[in-house]
């Protein structure tokens, strides 16, 4: 123990101010160090201990310096874990939930599914066939994927949709990786916007080529921009590989879209050398090695392939109304906006923001690239004389990435005018409310194409309450909680829509209920013919019964059988099944009548 001598007291008085200053300096340094690691609520007593140890040993100093790094590493790991959970859970719900709740819809879904089944049964990976005859309208990527799904899980309607589910997952993961690598901070928003956009969700539930083209083309475009920004050749390799897959998904249209986007982008950047550097010999050889073998082999086996696929289903489909899908020039504007639901308002604001950013001298080239990507896809297919909703699907991911950039800006220190934030919040809340309302009355929309007023009161009240809640939440947070304020009601809307809309959708737009009725009526799997039935019925029955379905129009029914069709009489013996929809056709499969025929000499099984 120290003696309290006058000398010791004098020394203590002399040293105390210096010690106090030293302790304060150490405390401030420790607080600054811990603040960098995100620890803000620790008391000053805790801060003093590391500072004191720091003054004692060099080794302790090094350990102290590692503490913020360890904390940052733990935070980063937790962030990656959370992102991984969300990247798996939300797309899995939106893409997989009730995937088989309704049967294959329209003419294309069952037709593509049946082509893949026939190729698998013949062990033929080159020539697509339908009804045993070459069917050369589309390239093989979807068929190959469906064949693998059938081999793994058996032939079913939900297995036929698995390729689109896989492609949608791949698109989401690619968008997340691209943004994490080149625009960190927006990667999770970008992936979730892609995964929850109506266009992606809808076509992820469809057995078609549109999702395959969208995923491969979009990944190719992102890989190209990654090469443009980083200069690393590995991204150019990925670009050519996925461009080859896009060519196998839908044909030469992928090449045209890519060339148009790159050339326009290079021109606006005033860097024409970019386009020439893209023509990389190893990449071109890779594209040839992946894409060309099938085209060569199918042409050698089927002399009509070039005319049927290239001339008729590419040039004629684009330049004429040969396949009877006419729509006005502006058709794809509302279709694209619907494809971005529930993020349509945010996507439009992001588009306007991106255009304004281009006017700045040091604007982000990514904005220009995404705008050109969207514009080329929308304008190109708007010029086409044949228009279907799925054609414009490749524009949806680009808009989603733009929307993610807007969300990132709102979550940072950037601010927009208060009145503009309120307008955006109001418009977005109205869109969410409309989506919830549509989900609650989906049965009426499918079955009656209208909503009776007495049935709309409760759904409208619920939708208004949710819209008000979303608006208040967005205004109070200054749009910083757009993600959760959108995803929560959208998940609810999808759950309700699939719960109450799947059965009416199956009954009205799928041939599966008719096929099930036929199976009960016909235990011997007799041949089937149809009269005045839609093409959806023909191809749907061909898939679900796995047999050729004969088709008759007016004046084509065998002699003596038209009276049976129109009167509904059932002959005594049963050698075939005749599906008759009446003289004016049937507006839905629920109006069909099943009529058995005793004999049909022209049935070919």
C-alpha cells in the first residue's frame, strides 16, 4: 500500500490531469474503433478496457484491431445466410406452390409436353414429333429439359412445368450474383423483384419456351455487361455459352436481339470498338459447338426443317399475320407493365430516373444498357405482325434490375421530394390493393368475367384497408420499406388466388377434367375424336390420354354419325369416343358432351 506522504500526494496531483487526458483520449479512440464495427450501444466502461490493454502490449493491440474485422465477418455471414434463405424460400413459394393445382392450359402447354414425351419414348433427341409426325416449329431446349424431368419424376403436367421453374430459379440467382458483384447493396432487392414479377411467376408455371429464352438471354446480357465493366474474359465465355442456349430455346431471334442491344449501346457510349471486341473467336467457336450441332442434324434428317422453322415460324410469323395473332402496335406497353406487377409503379419511376441520369456527364452506363435492353425487346416485338404476351418476357428482368437500383437509392441517404414520394406511395398502394382485390374475387373473374356488386363489398373493403396500410407505411418510412410493404400483401394475394382460382381455372381452361371424365367413362382407353372442339381440347386430350385425337369439322363427320352427335344418342356398342361441342362450338370445356360411337372406320391409332 502506498504511504500518504506529502511527496506522494504531490505526485498524484501532478499526474492526475495527464492520466485523465490519456484515459479520455483512449476512450474516444476505442469508441471510434467500435463504431466502425457497428457497435454503438456499448458503455464507456467497456471502451476503457481495450484502450488500457492497448497501452500495455503490442500483441494486445493486434488482437484489438482484429475484433471489428471479426464482427464485420460475422455480420457478413449472417447477411449471406439471410439472403440465401430468402432466395430459396420466396422463389420456391412463387414458382412451386400448387404447381399441379390446374392442368395444362391452352394449346401450347399440352402440345409441348406431348412432344417431349414422344421424343423420350423414341429415345430421339433430335427430331421433335407430335402424333408421330415431325413437328419442327420450335428448337429443342425445352424438350430436352422436359425429357430429363420426365425421366426423373415420371410424365405429368407438373413435371412438364419443371423446366420453366428451373429456368426461373436460374434467372433469379443470376440476377442476384450480378448485382452482388457489380452493384452491391441491391442484389437481394433485384432478385426478389425478378422472382415476384407477374410475368416471371406466370411463365414459371407454364410448360413453354418463353421462360427458357428469357432466362438464357437475360443471363447472356448480364454476362456481357459484366465483361464490359470488368474486362474479364470468363464473362465473355459465359455470354457466348448462354447465347447459344438462347438460340436453342427460341431460335435466331436471340441473336438479333443481342446484336441490336450491343450495337445501340456501343453507339450511345461512342465506343464502337466494344462491338468489335465482342466478336471473340474462342467465344464464337463455343457458340458454334453448343448451338449448331442440333440445327445441322435436324436439317439432315428433315429436309423441310429450314422452310418450316426459319421461313414460316420466324420470318412469316414476324412479317405477316399467318398464325392469326394480330394486336395493335402499342399492345406490349400494357403487357410489359402487367409483367412487372406488383412493381410496375416502381419500374416506371426507375425508368424515368434512369433517363434523367443519362443526362448527367458521369452517369452509370448500366442505366443506359438496361434501357436499351427494354426498348429493343418491346419495340422489336411491337413491329411484329404476330403478337403473344410471352414474346416480351425478356424485357421483364431488365426492368426488375432498374427497380432494384431505385430501391437501393431509397434505402440509402438519397432523398426525393416529399410530394413525389407521396405520389409514388399512393400509386403503389393502389396497385397492391387492386392486386389483393383481384385475388379475392378470382373465381368470379374466371367463371363469369365480371364481379357482382354484392360479392365485391367484402373483398373491396379488405383491399382498401391493405392499400391504406401500405400507403401509411411507405410515407412514414419515406419509401425505405418498399420490399416488405410489397412482398407481404403479394404473398397473401398469390396464396388466396391459387387457393380459390386453381379449380375454376382447371375446369374452364384445361382438358384435364374432360380427360378424367373420359377415363371413368372409357376404361378400355378407346380411340377419341372431337367435333367443333377448340384446339386446346384436342392437344390437351392428346397429352392426358397419350393418344392421337382425330379432329372433325363441319361436313367431315362419317355418314350416319352426325345425327348421333347433334341429338346426344348413345349407340349400343362402343368402338370409339366422340367429343362433341355442338354446332357453334363450346366456349369452355364445361359445356362439352361425351358421345360414344359404335364404329368409326377412319380412326387411326
